[in-house]
C-alpha cells in the first residue's frame, strides 16, 4: 500500500498532468488509504473526490485524457467495476483504434481485486479475464511490493489504457520497496530476485524518467528458479504458489515459479522458455478456471512446447461459482495444498 | 411534444418567417440583436448544403455505396443554429446524426462516409477541428464531453488560452441513459463548462418522446442544479441565441446548461428503419410545414437578404457539395488491413504482433483475387451437359465393398498402409509407414 501511495505521489510530482480520481480518494484517502495524504499535497484540482458513479468516473476520465491529462482512476472494489464496463470496453479500449491512432487515452484504472480478506459479496472478485479479452486494454497486476511501485509508475507512463489490478490481500504487506528501484533501468525479467521484495540498495542511482521504461510492464518474471515443474501465476496467487514450491522443495522437488505480471499481453516467451526446460506446467489463479487466463496460457504454451511437454498443463483456480461467503472462501481459493496436488499430478505422467 | 408541465419556448422565427424576439431572455436577445443578415445567410447556406449532402448520402445508400445512412433531414436548423454559436476555442462532441455540426466545424462531411461505407470507424483530425468523432453507443460520449469540460476548467483560467466551453449533442432517447444521468451529476458537481444540446426529435427509433419523458427535457436538469432552456428546434435563430447564451455562461464559469431543441426527425431513424410501422404520415406532413430551411428562407426574403439569384447560387453550392460528396464516397477504397493491427494500441502489444505476423503469412499476395476465376463456358462439343439420372425403381442396390486404397501390388511410395496419401493424412512423421 505504501508502495502504491509513493508511486502515485512520485508520478504526480513528476508529471503535472497526472490526476487521481475516484470515490473517497481525497478526504478519506481511499477505503484502503492508498491515496492517503495526496489531497493535502496536491489539492482538489488534482485529487478528485468523485460522485458515486463508476461509469461516470471512467467516462469523465476518458474526457480528461482527451483533454491532455493522465487520470489515474480508483475503482473502489473489483465487484463495482461492472457499472463502468461499457465505458471501459466500448470507449476506453476503442478510442485509439476508432480515431485511426490519432487519439491516445492514457487512463490507468486501479482496481483492488481478489479474495482472502473475509469480505462481503462483490468485494473479492477476480475479473481480469474479462478485461484481458478486450483488445485495446492492457491488464497488469503486481504481486509484490516492489512491483507495486514500479508497475504503477510504468502503467501511468504508458500511453495506452491500463487496467491495474491490485491484489488486495497484499495491501498490508509491509515489505520494503525500492522507490525508485532497479527495474526502471534494467529489464525486469532479468532481475529474477528470489525473495518477494528486494530492498533498495543504499545509494542506488535515481531512475530514468517514467515513460522510458514502461515497456518492461509487459514482462513476466521468474520469481523462484527451478527445474522440475513450472508454476505460472500472478497477483494474489503468487504467495500460495511460492509456499507450495517451498513445500515441494522440502520433498526434493525443484519447482520454478513465474509471476506473469502482465495478463494482456501475456509474456509467453518467459513461460515457454521455462516449460522448455521443465516440460511440466501448472497455472494458478484465484479466478474460476473456465474461460480464464490459465486456459489461454495453457493453449499458447502447448502450441509452442508440444514436443517438450511431459504432461498436460494443469490449471488451479476458483470453482465455477460466484465468490463464496467469507467463512468458506478458503475452500474456493487455490491454497498451497491444491497447488501441491497439481504439482504431484503433472509429475505423475 | 412531451406532456406534463409546460415550459416557455424560445421562438424567434414563426413558420411564416416573421421574426419576433419577444420570447428571448436578455442574454439571448443580445446575441439576436448582433445577428447580421450576412450571418443569417451563412446559416441558410450551411443548412441548404447539408440537406443536399444528406439527400445525396441517402441516395448513395440506396445504390449500395453506403452500408447504412443516418439522415439529419429536418434537424438542420437545430444543428446549424447551435454550431454557429461555437467559438474557435470551443469543442463539440457529436453523437452520430450531427452532420451539420461536423460540417460547421470545418470538416468535409464526406469524411463521415468512411464509417458508413465500412472503411473506417470514423476519423478526422479531432483536435484540429475541435470536433470529436462520432460515438455510436447512445449517450456514451456525453461523459467524455463532461470530462473534457472538466479538463478545460482545470487546465486554464476562464479568460486564459483554454477558456473554451464544450457542447455535446444528444437526443431525447439518450436522455434515458444512465451515462447521461451520471454526466449531469458530474457536470453539476464540478461546474464543468459544458452545454448539453438535446435534439428532441420526437422519436427514439420507434419510441415517441412522450412515452418516456414525463417532464420536459429542458427541466431534466433542475434536480441536478443545471438550468435548461427549450427552443424551437426548427428555428435556427432561436437555436443560435439559446446556445450562444448557454455557452457564454459555461465559458464565464457559471456552469453547465441544457438546451432542448424541439425538432422532428423527418427521415427514418436510419436507412434500415421503416417509420410507417409506428408513426402516421400525417405527423410528418404537419412537421414539414415547419421546415427550418423554408422558414429561414422566408425570413431572409422578407428582410431583403435573399433573392432568387442568391438562392439559385446557394442551391448550386448545395448541388456542388452533393457532387463532391458522391465523388469522395466512390473514391473511398477498402482500408489497409496491416494498418488495423498498428492502431489497436499506441505501443507494441505481443498478441497484436503475433496476429499481424499470422495475417501477413496467410494473406493472399498483392493483386491476387479473393475469389477463384470464373470457370470457362461449357464446351458442348467436348463434354455434353449432364442429363437427368433415370429414376430408380425397386430396391436400392447394395454398393460394392469399399476398398482401402490401392491393392498392395499397386502401392507406391506415395501411399501409406492406411491406403491414403500420407502427405495428406499422416503428416510428415510418416507414422503409418
């Protein structure tokens, strides 16, 4: 959360055209306090407490972007984004194409998503596949504190509309983040840090201006190197995947874990490169499996690595049901145990 | 006309062309007083030209040159009158029937054909002409206009270089959309310099306005804190005056406004529509008597600003515009498919790049025909035409047993054990050998 707040503040300081807008983002600092203190620093001209109307927020953000601003929109919860669906799908995604490339709409839409926090209905959903399916939108999701800062800066700098999904279960992750940190200067996929958050090295050089390195937003990252099975995951499912990998390591099974980071476009090269080595792929996400990101990734990897695959790719995700009540959400979410079973399953072939 | 409480209507020109400024409010009266005959003739000329263009477009659709056409017939007064109120720093967001507004913004209306001919989704240089593209989702663009106006207010001082206002065109049907309700909330909340120009043309395709509007649309803004004004939409001067006053209020920081122009869609909703299924022809005839062009022409003749010679010259300009539109339409060829890939994102996207590579690998070579060439005419001398098969009587004969490919002694290296050509069925791995 601190990393996101710092990223927003730094982006606003760097570029006077960056605006933050959404429900309760100003005086309250957002329901998760991600935008805390921004109103005090930048004033109501740049931190807009909007009326309670998601379509209105996204629609007016499009208008502001057409006028030359870079709005960063906060949607309060994943389940509340659907009233804005038409503006996101029919307008935000298509204006660049509709105008034959003359107009760009650099809107960043921040959406807290995912479950695991004991919330009521509509507050724990994973709508990423709905947006990844739409040409014209980029969909990214950080899973670590360090990525939260870097990727939000990159998303704001990106000239395309970006759906920025924040795993809300990670909001209270207090790992130190590097602001600014190496990924601004070096390709992210090379900086395969084994730990979740790489603390900033003292005296590290300041980053180049945001905008120069936003292309790194597209890259997946090998979070935990291994050689036996590839586990591709993202967002809130990274932590349980890493836990499952540790448990497998205790049994002498060397599991590689990849954080996809970008869901549109998908960095197939990184995953396929890993599967070329391991021959086995497990895909983990919180969203229900059917019609999800996992199916797309499985198809793409199978197409590239068919002769190298030792087992069919296995997907682990939520069940095909509306997100369940909080008391039983652990039965819905893919935990280390189910991920471990999937690893066993692909090793049985 | 909506039912419910009535509201005063601004009408400057009666259908017989008589001018009376009495119903104008002071701000509107000032603009009316400043109207020169030359300006009124310019409005008249624009209306004649856009009607000629629109008629030509409908004809082009009937000839199959356009896939669809959305006629602006009958709404020229509302469109040209309001568009003439725009200053160079203002910005217009049309819906999809505002051909008059597009032309008044300096855009060659033939550009509109690109989207209706299936060549483009609609594009002109929006910034140069201060006019956004058409938006087909009804009401979807109204929020963009409000956001743009919020940006105008944020970007500069009211009397600075960015002191423009925004006008957004919508209709009686769009007023039912949730996005329009949210637009009104946002516009009022931020006092955005935006004018909602509502062309109440009586029909949302087949739904009459009175079926879903209980209080005049000019009063729709009251609960939001947005003042409204109803004008005779077939009176270009009234539309000009009311829009000018509303834009002036917006520019000077007095917030948004609604102008409801009561007009009539003389044509079908689109060329795919059939109004005879839902409205009587007598209604159309009644509105034809209130035609905006005839009305202004009568007035201009009354004040001596237009005579037969000048009218003939303007009509000739309309004919020339129609001829130009026709030629421009026919010159529009299919777009480059390669170009479609490059405009999805402003930056590179791996999936688009992969799809573009697939397309360039599989597309036909340049100059190749999409269809196979027609077969040569039947050569009767070499091959007699097939005759009707004799009708079979009795039981169906059992077919001879099917053989799997050639007998073994005739199999060559081209055939697999399954009896089929390996190259076709078994792939390069030759698994059936």
